[in-house]
C-alpha cells in the first residue's frame, strides 16, 4: 500500500522517477531540526523584534550564541541589496557553523529588492530568484531533499519569520508551535480547487496527492471555494485572493495553511488576503508571495511534498521549505521548530 502511495506521489510531481532510489519509504521516520540547529536573528532597532526574540529564545531554549543581534531601520517593506549585503556578511561571520536554519523576528522588511527576505537570508541575494513578468526563477536545491542538514548539504539555511503584527500575535504563534511538538494529532488535509481558475493552477496536482496520501492520512480533494465548521484542520491549501470563513474552522497545533495568490506575503498592505490571517485563525505556518510571481505552481507549496515530510516527523521549516521549488518570491512565516509528527528523542541519543 505504501508503495502505491509513493507511485501516486511520483505521478503528481512530488519527485522525479529518476530520484526514486533516493526516496525513503513513507513510513520511515524523518529527523527534525532542533533548537541546537537554529539561529534567531533579532533587529535591535525594533523593540517588537527584540521582545519576540527574547520570548522565543526562552520557549525554545535557543543557545545564547545562536541569538544574533543586528540593527537596521524597521517597519518598511523593502531593504536594498547594498544594505542587505552588509547585513548578510555580518550574519555569515557570526553564525556558528553547525546552524542549519534561521528564524527572524520581524515581518518588515519582507523583501530585499525583488526577492523575499527569507530566501535572501537562506541563500544570499541573487537576481536569478527574481523575474520581470511571468518567468520561472532559480530553483531550490532543498526541494524534496531527503537531507536533514540543509546548510551542510546545500549551503542554504532555510529561513522563517516567527513574528506577528503585535507581541500577542507572535506569542500565540510560538506557544502553538511548542504545543504541537510530538502531539501526533488526528486531523485532516483539505485541498481545494476553487472557482478562481487562475489561482487554482496547482490544483491539477491535488487529485493524485489525495489519492496517494489518503491511504494513511485523511485527505479531502474538494471543488469548492472554502471550508467552514471543520474541527480537524491540519492542512488547508487553496487558491483565492481572499479566503472566506477561515476563522470558522479549528486548526490543530502545527497546522499549515496557504492560498495561491499574487501578494499574500506583502506585509505592508494589499487588496488581497495576507497570510497573517491564517496565523490569526490558528494555523502555525503559512507562505505567500511578496512580489508578483504569476501563477506558476513551482512558486508555491506543493502539498504532497510538504505532507510527505511533515507526517514523517520533519519540523515545520524543513517540510515547508522542501515543498517550494522556486521560493525566491515568497516569504515563509510560522513557528519553525513545530514538529507535531515527530517522536521525542531517546535519552542519550545523538542527533
């Protein structure tokens, strides 16, 4: 049965047939990143960033030498390439070699010129992550990768914003992520093909993803614009400019939700729904575009890849980053170390 599920995932584009030999059986547990693997970047010029960083360090027990303090003008949407380059050089010098990923504690700036702040911090500024008009962009070597050491394997440190518009929002997000750990929730996934054809471009994958994964996890492929009144939402993927009734569902700790649209990750105001609305409704992670990406499915999360790794025990930041083939124009927001499907490490076991 699991082999049939893998075949369905391959058919849906989760991974290439050439890479079949590199894909572990779906039931094989996947190690998750821990506090020792994560550095937290704090903007000392932003009081909210400092407060979030302090709280996150305590809740996740981040080692003191992995709290990296920087300073730049806060509360603006875009950072210049020149300013970012200087910032990145300092980070590279101050980051312990063992660190595999970053958490940032602000929502603005969310862009470095034409690319997202999370991808710029992960891989460095590179104009090939950008596009003028509807064009494909640079790929993510971490996409669908079996490695649990992204910096060691690929030279990238996946980055996620653990933040909110207020400290209360960020605190709730952090607390929800911590509560998710090892909880083994019994929930469901909802993959929606909506009436918005342009924003349902990745929905072509949804039937095969549902067919493959529903053999061991409840996955519902639905042709409708929204769900409401569901009490078991663990995954919710859709495509609309604004998703109605999201607050009318119950999101389990560790839940992931996003919507394919042009400016869901724009934190400075937009006529489209911001991904922060998913977090306010109770989700623990989301992803959205910071500049016009066009509707290429590769620029958004592939739910099959995300669930494949998350259900095996990967942390949120790992599963989400592995699910986006071209992340240059999108921002990841959530609690990076949430790992609801992991098992507690054995006492004395090495990482």
